[in-house]
C-alpha cells in the first residue's frame, strides 16, 4: 500500500478545509475532518487501512466560500500495471553460403612490348621460367601463353633488353607439360658437374623438361635419373674476372657443348636442348659445366 499523500493548494495553503475521501475500490465516503492545508494524509492509520487512491473533495472554510460550496476536487489514480512483454521468437535466418571466387587465369597471349634495346627477356609459362632473345627494336608481340606480370629482363645474361610493357593481350589456357609415362627399362643416368676455376664466381642451373632440378653456385656434382623423351639443357654464368685472368668463361661439354667468353665483363650461356632417346637407356649421360677465369678464351 502507498503510505501517505500531501494535500495542498496554491491558493489556500494555511487555510482550514474539510476533506472528504472516497476510495477508488470501495463505495464509502470518509470524512477526514477539518484540517489546515497543506495536510499530510496517512491512509494506513485508518481502520481498516486504506490506500491513497481515490477522490478527495476539499471544502475550504473561509468567507470566500460561504456554506462550503466551493469544493476542489482532487483525483489520485491508481497506476496502471505495466504489462509484461511477451518474449518474441526470433526467426532463424538461413545463412546463404558465400560462393567460392572463380579462379582468375593469369595467363595471356599477345603481350606487346616497346623495345628500345635488343637483348634477353624472361617470363613464366606453365612449364616454368622461359628466356627469349629479342633481336629487334620497336613494338614486339609475344605469342607464347605466359604470365604477363612476370615479364622482366633476362638476368643472368649480360645482353639485357630494354623495354616497356604496353599490354598483356588476351586470356589463354596454358598447356601444362604432360608427364611422359616411364616404361620399365627406359631410364638413363645423367651425371652432371659444375666447376669454378681460377677464382671465378658463377652459378649453374640444370633443367630437365623445362624445370630447374639443380641450382649450384660452387663446385659440385651429382646424378639424376632421366627417361626417354626427357629434355635437358643448362644455364651457366661466370661473373667479371680480375687481373691477371680477366677473361670470364662459361661453358659446358658432354651431351651438350656450348661456350661464351668475355673480357672484363661477365659471360653466360643458355644452351640448346638435348632429348633423351632410346639408345641412351641404361647408359650414363655426362654433362660437365664450368665457370672459369683465364688469360683468354678457353
């Protein structure tokens, strides 16, 4: 129950008044008697106890209201209970799966270059890194199916092209090299070596089927099993040599014979391809490579 209420009037505070109270939940009228405003009404003191909610008739007792016919009505309403909200059921929203992105094909054909100085360039195809010598200047179109973002100067060759890329051409489907089936008894042994001589500083990259299988920058050797139809080639680089042996020599002998020589600058070779044939089966194929400084071309 509410404990008390103060009954007051802006105009009649300090005046005598007779107050009648009718509770909102009972059909009775209670005379609270003559009181002085403001008046503290404590309904819990009544017998039986009451609440403050109901209608108060305030009759001011002064000369302005003869015979108490100037009543003031005060209604105190019972608060309306706040309804308890019914929890709403949140519907389950199905999650739409995110579609997998479609792979982007990075390979194009018809890349165009504006070549201002001829020389070697390098780019990536499905089969691996590829070197190409550009012999003329002007607008050059590359017909291979390649990754345009990998086009660069053909290091380690000394004769490097100078160019700008004008466009990458149109999309193409790269052809991955098809592995050659290995019939029983169709292998040969490739015995390779790399030698640095007379203080030379160089490296060797050995390719089988267009992929580097060995990359060495110091004197070393080894063997590798090859099959009929496999292709073999090698790249050798010799850095600039110093006195007294100022000639840099990069060369190879064996199943491939190639050589390059330069004075007071570097030299390099990227050889032609040797293809393993049926007559090589069961034999050892020798390929020796060299980076040597000397007083002349060896």
